[in-house]
C-alpha cells in the first residue's frame, strides 16, 4: 500500500528517507577517543571505548518478523519489496494488545510544513490504539539543529526527542550522552522480545543507536547500499537506440552525442556523486565512512588517487558542455529532476526514492514517460567497487528524567510504529483514519488533503521496520528499485567504521568542511585538481594526520563493526 503522487509529503519521513548527502560532522569537547557505537563514556562521562564483545552485550536480540512475507526478499543489503496491494480484509495484526499504560508523553520532532493540531483525528486514533497520550512539539525542520541545540542546553527537555544524524554536530553528541536515558535495561538481549516489532529491527541499525557506550535510541533502519542512483530517460534511450554506458569514457562519448544545446537538451546534470561511485571512492554522508584501513594504513578518501580522478572526470563533463547550464550556475529554482521530466535533461543522479516520486507524477501527465536507474558504470568498464552507507541515520531518544512508566510507554509507541508493511498498525501509522485521512482507490490507500497535512512528521519518526519498498500501484518501479539495490549490493563493501557512530574531538571537527565546496568549484572549472592536492597537504598539517592517529587508536582498541 502506498500513497499516490498527490499525497506524497515533502518531509523526509522514516519510510521514505534515505541518507542525506549533506555532511554531518559530530564533535564533542576533548580529544580522547569516544566510540559511541561500541564504546564511550559511562553515562557520557568516561572517555575511551569498550570492546566489540561489550557491544554484543548491549545489542538487542534479532528475531525475524514472519507477519507478512515480501514479494521480493532482501538480498545483498537491499530493502525488501512488496509489489502487490494487500486487501483491507487481509491485513495482519502485529500488536495484539495495547502496550501503553495510558500515560502521557511530550515528543519533539522536526517537521517540514505546517504543524497539525494536536487534537486531530490521526493523533487521537494513534493514541487510542497504542494506549499513550502524546503531545507533539513539532519544530521547523529547516532550523531544527538550532532548536535542538537550545533545548538540549536547557533543563527543560521533552520526554522524547527525534535527532536526525545530520544534526549530530557541535555539542549535541555530548548532550546525547548526558541527557538521554539508557534503553538497554528494556531492550538489550532477549529483553527486546517484549517488543516483537523492535526485535525484527536489523542488528546493524541497533549498533548505530549505541551512544556513549549505552543503547540510547530507536534507530531508523535503512539499506546500506548506496542511495544515489544515475537515473536516465529510458523512453528516450529506447527511441534513440542508445546503449547504456559501461565506462566513464563511454558515458562522456554518449553525452557529447546526446547533447543538443540549440534544441535545449543536455545530456546530464552535475554527476559528481556518480563519479565517486564510478571510481570506487569512499562515500557516504558520515565522515567516519571516509576512513578505511588499506594495506595496514588508515587513509581518508581525500588522500586517494580515485578521489582526484573522480573529480577530474566530473570536470570533463562540464568542460565538454554536456551538463545543463543551470547546474554550473548553481540555480536551485529549477531542480535537476524537474528538468529531467521536462525533457531538458536525460540523466541525473539523486536519491533512489525519486524513481517512484517522478514516475507517479508523470504517469498522470505523460503516458510515454519512463525512467530507470543505470547500473553504476566504472572508470575501466569492469565491476564497480561501491562502499556501504550507514544502516541508520535518524534516531529517537528518551529523556534521562523520564520515569520507567514513560520509557515503557515510549517503547509501546515505537513497537507499534515499527509494525511491518501489510499490517493494520502499519496502515494506521502511515495513512491515518479511513474516510478521513485516506480513501481507497483501486484497492490502494490514497491520502486525502487532510491526511497529507496531518499524517506526517510525527509517529513515523518513532519506530520503523527493516527497510522495504512498497509501491503496488507501480509494481515495475518497486521491482526496479529493489533489484537495482540487489545488483549494486553485490559489489558493495563495508569500510572500517561502517555501522559505528563516531564522535570526533571538537578541535578537528571542522577540518574537512571546505572540501565539499572545493569539489564543486573543481568540477565547474573554477579551481583545479592541483588546488585539491594543496588543500589535502594543508589538511594534514592542520590536524589530518593527528586525526588519522586518533581514528587508528579507536580502531585498534575497539575493532570494526563489519
């Protein structure tokens, strides 16, 4: 079951969110190692790191959910896939009795849009089904980091707080250790079996939820396969008889042939993200993933030849005039996916979820429209070398001041919201009340205007099942998305700090902040690759080599989570 295009929300929900490409640095005061996935301070005070064995004592047991079987099982790190709608009378039940005690909770979460009234029918229905009275303190998602920092610096912290991974910067990581409760006594080991839907959350995601040596959060599980796909206009490719490129040279040759500047058609947008994958560059929004142990030495991606080669190839595309001019000018009013659907652009790279979003939008306007994702081509035409992204990047915490009753009530909410696709609980969490928040169209729930405005940015942040894709109204897209992940997952490796939440010392936290802008300047021809080499040399002198030693000590003392 899935919303149609008209009901799609602009907010990054727990169901649709895939890791942001924005760099999310994490920093705390002090310079001693602090590994928050498998170690760190006792209650955020003791520095250092525990061993991998200690993490095993913290992690919840894993019990596979057998409530609803997917049409396409997960494979090679992919999400699972559901291509068929499930009739209302065939929906399963995953929470047979209320786990909430009837208590109250105040929950703060980001929201992109207008906050709904706390007494709306959706909130009331969820509260009644779970047995907990919630009051939502929705905050502007665009400035959430500022609000979050101010709240955590105060003594007035809501009972429950949602923290996106990209907001784990400045003093927020240390506040996480100091201000939020340890959920281990309720979830570690077999204790999680009291909450069966949470027990079905993959272990890799739980590992990311260990902060300061304690299990402090409910994580949002995600596929670890790269979420950035090079999309192409399959309808145009088929009409022109173009063959999909297998190498970066083939892509450039095709791009020159396909570009018709006079006709207002360009081959591609800025392809930097795909370039990193094509050349096997360490990738991901988490800076810890930029480090990897190779031949006994810990290296950062900015030190590798592959990094420079990827930037040089992306620069060649701009220099050849095959990139849409709006990309060079940095215009955001006309995004690449809009130019793509308008036929002004034939290839762009973006989050995999765009496949459904743009297809569902265009099916009502242009029946001939068809898009697909290219398999990652490479610099030499061989198999790609891809690097895993983090298996969770949104976290929900409980205040350390919360009572045991409040913690259990929160876990009741999380367990309900982590119900799998094909259950009554999942339908209520994601679509609200039938005939009020959604109607059925050809057996598929479709949000009403009220549902679009109210069933968003709340309960969908507090719990989530293992990653899945379910678009039964577009089964071909569902299958395409999952099978693309499966094919790319076969070539995906996990770097040394995969699955770990690492908090860097504050004195080095902003060390690499200028590189993203420099990358964009290089590919657009405003700077040279030699400027990057000089910046890397400066980075080493300003603390890069010291940071390497810090990471190496961390790795030697705690081991990898791979």
